[in-house]
C-alpha cells in the first residue's frame, strides 16, 4: 500500500478516515495529516458530481457500501484540492467484515481521472467542428445506433444517393440493406456481422441504388463501439463513391485481358486552414496520407510547405488567389505531388472551399485530400500495356481480323490484313465475313465456330479486287470492348501453293528459288519480331501476376507493421511503469546485502540472451521443479507455489540453487517487478527486429520479381533462389490452406535466364494453387540429374482432363472463364524452357498433377 501509485484510504463505519497511503497526497491534492483529520463528507472536500451539480447522498460510495454491504466500482465525482483546483476522481470500494459478519471498516481505492474527463469535454467541444467538416467531405458519414437501427447521416448525401439530407435521414439499418444490390447484399451483411463479432474495422465495397434507380459503387468503412460486456452498441462510418475508379478498372481489364490490374480503394482526409491566425487542422487520415503520425505534433503552415513540391505549391497558391479575388468561385480541385515520409513522392487530389464572413472577407479554407497515387500508376500501366499490345498487333506479319459475334461485322484489323486483302483502315467497319470468303469456306467457318474447335482450317479467301487465294485460318472467341467477339488469324498459303507448282515446272526453278530465299529472310525477320514480342508478353504476364498479388503482399507487409505497432504500444506502456519501478529497484538494491546484489547483476547480465517461451507442459514441469527446490530450502508450500510460478513467467529458466537468498529478500516483489519490465523491453525489441527482417525479405523478393533483363544473355543463377522469390511473393496465398513441401538437393548455379525462369515458376505455382482451389498440398523438388537439373511441381488438385493435355501449351488455349486467363501462360512457359534447351513433361491424374522441367546445366 505504501508503494502503490493509487490512493488507498480506510474508513470506519462512522465515516472517519483511519488510514491513507502516501499516494493519497498526490491524488487528493492535500497533505496526509489533513486527510486523516477529515470525514468522507467533510465540507472542505467541496464534493460535486462530474457535471458540477450536487453530489447526492445515495450516489456516494461510502453510503452505498454501508447500505448494501457490497463492493462498488468506478463511482465518479469531483473535489477541490488545497489550491482550489478541481480534480475528477474514480472510486472503487469494498467492506471489511469482522468475525460476526458486521462491517469493521471500509477500504477505498481512489484514481485521479482529471485528464481523461477534460479530454472527454474537449472531444465534445470539437463535435460541432467535426460535423461542419463532414459537410465538405466527398463521403457520406453515418452514426448508427445498433440496438434501434436508427442512423444519423451527414456529408455528401445528395451527391451520392440523389436523396436530399432530409429524405435520407429517415433511412435506418434495414432500409440501408434494401438499397444494396442483390448480388452484393449477402457479402456486405456477412462482413458487417463478422467485423462486429471480431471487434475489427468494417470495410466493404458494394453497389448501392440511388433515388434515380441506378447503382453506384460505394466503399463503406466503419468502426464499432462496445460496452463493458463486449456488445456493440454504436457504429461510426463513412461511404465513399468509388464508381469512377471501379469503372476505370473494369475498362482496363476489358482492353487488356493479359494484364489484370486492381486499384485499392483510397482513403480521404479532411483539413481546414484559418487564414488570419495561420492555424491548420488535419484529420487523422490526412496525417496518414502524408505518412505522418496522427498523434504527433500539430501541423503548421511552415511544415506543410516543406511537404509539397515547389512547382505544385505555385499552382495551389494561384488557385487560392483566384478564389479570394473572385467571389463567384467557391472551390477548387487540383492534383499535385507530396513528399512522403518514406522518401517517395505521392499524388493526391485536393479539394478546397473558401469561406467568407458577412463582409465578404475570406477567413477559412476547408477541404478534403485523397491519395490518387495508385490511379496515376494504373493510368501509366494501361498506357504501357496498350502500346505493347498495339506493337504486337499492328506490326505482326500475320493477318488479324476481329468480328462482332452477334452482328458478324468487322470491328478491327491490323496492317497485315489490310495489305493482304487490299482494304484500307476505313474499310474495316463496313466489312462482313461473307464478303471475304467463298460460300464453301464460309460454311467451314460456321461449322468450326459451332463445334468450338481450336484446329486451324484451310479455306479460300477473296481479296477486295475479287481475286481468290488459299489461306490457313485459326479462330478464337474472346471479349473485346465488353462484347463477345471472334478473332481470325489468317495465313496466306499462296506462296506455299506456288512452291508446289514450281517444283513441276523446271524452267522456273531458279526464279522461284530466289523468291523462296526472299521469303526466308522475311520469315526470319518475322521470327525476330515475334521473339521481341514474346519478351514483352513475358514481362506483361509478370506485371499482371504482380497486380493480382498486390492485396496479398500488402497484407503480408501489414502483419509485421502491426507487430511493430503493437510492440511500440507495449513500449509506451512499459515507459509509464519503468520510471517508478527502476527508482524503487535502485533504492532497494542499495539496501540489500552484497550477495543479493551479485545475484541480481548475474540475472540482468543473462537477460541479453533470447527470452524463452515455454509450452504448457514445459511450464508445468519447470514450476514443479522450482517449487521442490524452494520447499527444500524451507519455504512454505504457499510461498513456493507463488515464487515458482512468478519465476517461470519471467522466462528466465529453471531456478538455480545460488538464487535462493534473493527469495528471502524483503524487496523480492520490487526485484521481480523490475525484472519483468526488463524482460518485456527485450521481448518487444526482438519482435520489432523480426518484423523489420520480414518486411526486408518481402521487399527483396519484390525487387527480384519485377526486374527485367533486357540483355538477352545467360548468367549463372541459383534455381532455388528464383523459386524462393516466387514463393515469397505468393506467401499470402500459400499460408491460407496450402501445405508446402520443399525437397531441394544441393545443385550449383546453372547458366540460365533467371528473369524468364521467374515467369515459369509464377505460372506453374499459381496454376497449381488454382487447381487446388487454394487448399491442398504442393511439393516442389530440385534434383541433380547429371548434365541436367530436374525441377518438379506436384499438386493435389483435380487433375487435367486427358483430352486436353496435349493442348495446354497451345497459344490462347485456356480452361478459365473469359476475362480471367489470356491463354498465353503455359505457351510462354514452354517457349522459355525450349529457349533454355530444356523440356517439360506432364503427368496428371485426379489428386496428383506433376510438371517436370528439365534444364541443362550449361558450361
């Protein structure tokens, strides 16, 4: 009681204070002798309720305990200390009975909650300011009473839903669910229930019906408040219109099926700037957008200027100046760059509104800020992807023609087609398939389409001039600009037919040989073009795979970051307790014999070694052994149980014989508390180091995965390292339901193209995960086979149908739904392996599919 930081007082049933510990002087704000001279209801206390009103007798903890003979918890009221300062107190009390069951005395623990109460009042004062800012937000803000279903709405209600604020404020929880799109409702409600039960943040994107009857995409983020029983009673949240971002993402998927990109929803920050006092308010989300700690120092104008690009600051300044000079303008929207604390440059969209006083003088800017970095990156990725596709499509020597499956009208054609058939670019949109074929060939095309055959067929085509020529055609269905389309790959067989005829005509052999030589050169050039196109496709596929994994990688990085945050919070708690504990320890160690000092110094020196974490069984064994040692040295069974348990919980290890004098010390409790804090410090620093190492490993894998070698030269590289890079990237998918087994033999680095091999492992591993529906066993083996190295991947999926096993390496062949697979993955894998001079074997049956890749070691 003497060393406790909580005030402890003992009263008799008449209300006189019999005892008060030293901490009472600090908590109550008067001298100890003055405390002991008062009764619980002495007028000198100037007792009031928390809100300043009278403190009723039936609310006073002394009267409640005396009347009910039961303990009381967290009864709050206010007093004034000896300096006239108001203090807010929280009281916990309990009766002490004599042998006859009568109350002998009453014990009360008193905690100073002044700081918390003042913060609560400050929070209430800022409520008005918060509601004003939400009106400028691009989101709808809501406050849901879970028990009644009543919802209070604010923010951009009419902009998002089409309802006026008055109309929408009548919409509660049940009506909210009715307006969600039927296909999204189950998922939105499921996530709502899961977040409420697991005490986590609610986050969901769904389609929402507006007053006009159409749907918009909303990102809904909310947090729950819980009572002391852990039941959710209130929810705060915000809905942001994400329609533009999601539709842009859909357009990206439709225009380039091999490059799937997803944009994570961004968060919005709120800010105000009072012009004359030059004061800035930022919401916590604004701090996070800039990479700053919301609990850190408040933002100043000078600090803000340093966080922005100078050129962009000039643009912002000009926009603000225009607002000031033109009363008809009330706001601006501008995208600009900011400097993040991690050293990178981010793009944000800033919106601001200018407020004027009754005299028309500007006095405040209020607005929102949104991180649009990912949107900028997505735009650049779309542009790059489209350039690559167009380069392959337009400059290919093979004729391509795309038709609408429903209307059978041409939608697009490349230069090779126009040159072969004699049509111009403007003629394409007027073409119909029957104008390009003979009637017999048109019938063949229809039969091939109806049978869904992937085999090439020989037909007779018709040029614009009416000339006929033989051709080999491959047909493929796919999505083009959100419509079902058919692509025709047309290869002119006329040169081959001419070669056959020339063999029969000896007089034309020399001339035709020259033509063949010329065609050979053209084919070699086309082959080189295709090789370059293949390299571009490999990199595009890698970027597409990386895009699919962004959310998982972010989750993998957030886990160690969460560990760092948790350890940091523990360190803050540790800091609050360490000062008092260390002071008591220093005072105590000077008061004990030298033998005890040596024991403590030895224990502290050993703390630099990793702290042990025991299993339940190990913990029981060590407690039992330590208890036996203590009993042997004369401690009572109760003391031995207490000390043995405390020692094992420290994680130091088994109790040594030479530590026994420490347990006889008068200051044992002080020493054990201090040792516990020292061990807590080392455990937290170790957790932070492990988290940092994990993030470093992920970033190293990402760097290797996204690298592209343009030199085209083989280098020595470790196959195990390239596989481990891909496994690190797929860590989030693997840990959910996959049992990963690695069987690696010691194989020296081989001559290879490591960047291409990354794509091989990426395709094969992800195909295995999909085949197992991300639940099953994946075995990866590396084996030395003399001049070759065998890499095998075995999964427990449903297997590959024997009827299609011979087709899986064909270009554009895929078993995935439209829009999910390009049909080029395994084709590129096959080409990469052949480029290495290796081969691929496939063995598949239900429950066991094995891809075996044999690669030569090289020189």
